[in-house]
C-alpha cells in the first residue's frame, strides 16, 4: 500500500492544523473578554496587577 503524508491530505482538503484552530479559539475568547463590561469578573481578573515577588519565593534562608 502507498502511504500519503498527513500534510498532503491537509493541503488537498484545506484542513487547518489543530494548533492553528486552538490559537484562533484562544484569540476569539480574549476578544470576547475585552468587549465585556468593566465590572464582569473575567475582565477584572484580566486587569489584576500581580506583584513580581510572591510570598515564599525568598530562598536565602534555605539550606
């Protein structure tokens, strides 16, 4: 039997890579969050500022 590579099949039938589809879905969700009202939990979580140093990250007393 002859084998046909997946890339050839995808190209012939116009099927996108799964990674491209996932990236597109992620960007679509992000755009949806940006269009939401400012008081929605998703938007509040997106705008949270996180300090650079977390509690427990001090490793100077280890050892």
